[in-house]
C-alpha cells in the first residue's frame, strides 16, 4: 500500500470513524487523544471506553493508532475514533450485557453522530428486521459502512450480517500475495478485500501484549482507514463517491463488471486515488453497489436466498475477526518493536500483483 507515501498526501485528518465493537480503550499509547468518547450519545455510552476483549481497541488502532509509545500505527493516523460498545458473545457478564447497547442502538446512534464511516467488525447469521432498518437509516444519513464477511469459509459458510445487508460494504480478508484467506467467507455479498492475515492485535482485555491476529475484522478496519484517507483528501465527496473510488482503483485481474465471490471488486488500493490528481468521482448520488443492493444475497445458481423470520431466535453477535479468541490470535509478544514492524508489514501489502484465488460469478 506504500503507507508512507500516502501519508504525504493524507493521514485521515478531519474524518471520524465510528467503531462499533467490544468497546475501545482510549488509554493505550497509540490511542491517547484519538478517541472521542464525549461524542457518544448518552443512551449508548455505557462502557464505550471499557473494552471487554481487546477486539474493538485493535480495530481502532488499525484505523487511527498514532504509533506512540511503540504501539500500532494505523493506516489513517490522523483520523479520530468514536467508540461504541455492543453485546458480542464475548461479553458473558449478564449484568454488563443488560447495560450494554445492542448493535441496532449503536448503529442508529452512529448514524446520528458526526462520524462519516461506520466500522462493524462483527457479524452473525440471520437477517434481522430491526438491524436492517438501522442500516437503512444510517445510509439515509450519508454514512459509509464496512463490515467483515465472516471467518467461516472453511467451515459453515454461513452468511454474515450486517455485511450482507444492502448499503454495507462486505470486506473479505487477503494475504500479502493477494490470495483470499482460506477462512474468509465468500458469496455475492463480498464487495472488496483487504489485508487480514499476520496483523498484530491485542491478545485480550489486559492490553499487556500483541498477538498475531487474523480475520475479516482486521481487513474491515483497514478498509475503513482507507476510506478515511480518501475522504480526508476529498472532504466534499459523498459516501458513494468515496466507495466508488475504492472500487475503481481496486487491484484485480478480472473484469470490473464480473466481481469475484471471494474478493469482490478486488483489493483496496487507496494510494491509486490519492496519487491521481485527475481522478473524477462518479456523480454524488450514484450508488456504486446498485446491482448488489437491488438483488440481495443469492445462492450459487443466482437465486435470491430467503431470509429467516426476524421473530425467530437468532445467534448472538460475534466479532467477524474471531470465532473464538484462540482462533484469531496465535503467539504473544512482549516486544514492542515486533508489533510495530508487524503493523508496517501488514499495511505494505495488497499492491495488486498476483491473485491466486478461486473465483466464481456472483449470480447477480
């Protein structure tokens, strides 16, 4: 990605990103001064700065970490984070769950905030009517929403929401060669891909060390940061125009009008937008995902899949980057330089060369 070159043009300054997750710890070295907790609506503010798993803080650092104190430097270190804590499976304390906001409440609150981008590194099977309505509300407010497509590619292959909702950009995970990660879910709701392997992530809620993380959660955070860089450089653009620029410049070796069910329109390359002074965005009201948003989720034959009854019991939410803590992180490190180098390596990939992945048509 050549992050250092991009930072000469844009660092994400002036852009706020809502991180809806397990909470965000504002006291890690790289997030001090980066978290705008006072901008969270009181109705959903409980625990916003108390991260019960380390997941939300990792996402925030990958987006806007400054690298201070040897911590992670995010892809958009000039951006700011608006934190929201929701009930993920990892929150097992029932008293805490009662006080913590739902994804629906957080999405609506973020929609009413000054945040331009909403990062949702969580997911669960099942199309829920209230959550879908919250997404539509956020879209009406001009927000650009990213969500991980899920990590069940080798197992269940279940469709993850909110990534599969219309107006949400579904992000898959890739490695440094441009190959889709084996765990990354696939389907016609995959829109773009981003680095999602071998990325330093906080091991747990103690914030003592980083582990080697992987998942569509991390990929989603990097996608959100990429959008922040572009929006900062072009503050007059709409969410549609920022997204369209990412799609236009994505790295791929297939036709633009034949997106992959594994990598969507390709690997994000915000540098290609930032370095092109002559880039012309689409008209402000043009939806770059109009086809996907009108068709919905389809099966391999192109038939639209039916949604479960919204009134039926649904599985709990989980971070899209980890089905369980042991699955997302492997190996701890007390070495701060290792963490910094790991982040730099992660953000340098996806230049757009080889795409060693299986592809299939979306059935749109």
